[in-house]
C-alpha cells in the first residue's frame, strides 16, 4: 500500500522511526506545531489543504498524525480516498499509547505539563510554557516592550502575569518514546521542573499507536477511518470523533 | 465634586490607580455607592464590552478595564453589603473538574463583577458537588462553567446531572464557555446558555438572571 502521512511535527522523530519500519510505503509531510495554538478553523485550513493536495497522486489512504487538538480536526473532509485518524483528544494520548492510559494519568495527576523530544525541539517558544500562546490569547503578536508602550508598565506586567503566567501546572512529565538520541531531553525537562519547583516524573511512552497508524492496523477502537465524502465530527464521549456524511459536496 | 467623567474614562482606559482614587474621593463626598455603581461604573464596563464587540477592544483592554473596575469595586462592595443592596445576580463560576486553565474563567468573572453581579469564584478543577453546594448554600442562581480542553468538556455534563440529582436544576441557570465549546454542545448537555466571549457572557448572564424563578 502507499500511504501519505500528514502530521504535526511534534511526532517527527517517532513517525520517522515508525515509517521506516512500516511494511507500506509512507510519504511524510510535517506541519508546524504552532498550528495547535490556533485550534478550530484556523488550524483545520492548512491541514485540509495538505489533505486535498495529496489526492489524485495514487495513495491508498491519507494518515493523519493529529488528535482532535482543540477541535482543530473537527470538520476535516475526506474527498476521494479514506483519511485515517487516531481517536485521541490530543497528542498526549498518542504518546501514552491509549485513551485509557491518558485518562487514568490525567485523573491521578491533573496539572501535569508533558514534554517529549518534539515538544522540546519543535517549540517556537524556546521551552517556555504558556497557558495559551500570547499571540492566541491577545489576538496580536505583541512583545513585552510593545505592551508597555501601549498600556503602561503597570498594566503590561499585569497582562503578562494574567496571560502568560504558569497557570496551575505543578508537575512536569517527560514521556520517553524510545527515539531519544541521548538523555539531554530528559535532563533538560528535569532541570526545568527544578527551576519551577515542580515535581518531575519520567513516564514510559508507547509508540504502538503511531506504529499501527503507519502499519495500516486500524481497529475501530483506536482509529477512525473517514470514507470519501465524509467528514470528521467531534463527539465528546469515548469515541472522541466520528465520521458523518459531508453535505457540502 | 468628583469628576464622574474622569472616573468613567479611568475604567475605559484601564487606569486602575485613578479609578480607585476617584472612587475614594466620590465616597468621601458621600456619593451614594449604589448610584455610583449603576450610573458610572457599570455603564463604563458596558461601554468596554461594546468596544470589544465591535473589535475596537481586545482581550488586553478587557483585562485592564476589568482590573480598574475591580479596584473601584473593592471600595464600594463593603458599603453595598452594609446597605443590603441586591446585586444583579449571584454567579458561581469555575473551571470544571480536571481543567486547570483559568485565563478565560478569570476574565469572565471580572467582567461579570463589572456588570454588577456578585461572583463566587470557585477556582479551578471544581467538582460537580462543589457547584451544587455553591448553588445550595451560597445562593448562586447562575452556574458558569469553563473548560479549555476537549478532554474535560464531559465534566460539564456531569455538573448539569449533579444539579438535577440534587433537585435544584429548575432554580439555577447553567452557562458554559471555553475555547472548544459550541452552542451545539450547550444544547446537547442541556445548558441554558453559551457565550464565546467574556463580554457576551455578561449579556447572557443578564438574560438568564431575568429568567431565574423567584426564590421560594
């Protein structure tokens, strides 16, 4: 089979490793991680564009390396070939290998911020954590000096604290996926946790879900196969996403 | 006489220091706090909301105006309580269980306060039971739920269910919001209203407050 994979670059190392081991031929295309900050329609557009561009090139299916991601995949349309997506709220589910495992971890440790190689080396905020990126939160790409100029120093400091504060995260978990070239990513995460006074934890990741995606092993429990003429619809239950007929075409 | 227009402008421009100083001055001159709130402060926040709706103001302007409003309210609220003045309504607000993202919730809480509501801020990661308690014991007639993650959205449904189970669903209104929330989802879980922004949340709370059945 020939597959085209369109993925968030946060899975870069993992998917390169998986594609190399896949029995199928998989062409890879990675989109910027920053799309996540937009969510919704603004995130969907470039992904849909990449899907559309991959049609008519002889692929048997288009594989998607995204979760529902802040509804960014809600409405994705399969036109002439099937589109396959993991049933996942976000990439952490995929890194941990199952919705069940993510739900359990989330239940036991709310307030955990996760790191992987992709989250570290593909970050456009040089490792800084923000509740939402500044750009998203204030709908303008303003630097601190620009904020001071516009709102005065007192208000600028207040805005920074409100929009980019550490929030309520208290734990930093490094998910080890087995694709790390050395321990530097883990060490960096540990240092960051120390600096913030957060709890550090190393969690074993599970590359299985990504491997099954590129191997073409798509159980209904784990993946949604969107047939041509259908679209992805978010469902806030165990299924996460379902396919519905796309009425626009 | 304190210049009311200056106070109005201080709220509008997010000048917290001036807003507080002018309010203090007005109260010293024995201006009726309720009158100051209704005639100057709330209209100023309504104008902030209007500017936001017309895309002249954005989130930073809302935040700093709400902050200025808060600095004035801190002086006025104790006086209102003394006089037994009734707020526009009592809202219990929080992010739902599992969700720790509170920028949106804080902004809505500040805007609601600026709109004359008494806000009981339950914080983040709030259990359905805590919302029920706020409605029962703290007299909240509106419950405002916030979620940033699609993962935590189902917790909103649980709050609605918990209110039903406690037998108080009829006498409280539930409003929901947050980045992934839609009107469709609000309808699906039986919430009474949805707003996609903080200014709209004030208008929504006002319309819901008008529909709250009179306390028995």
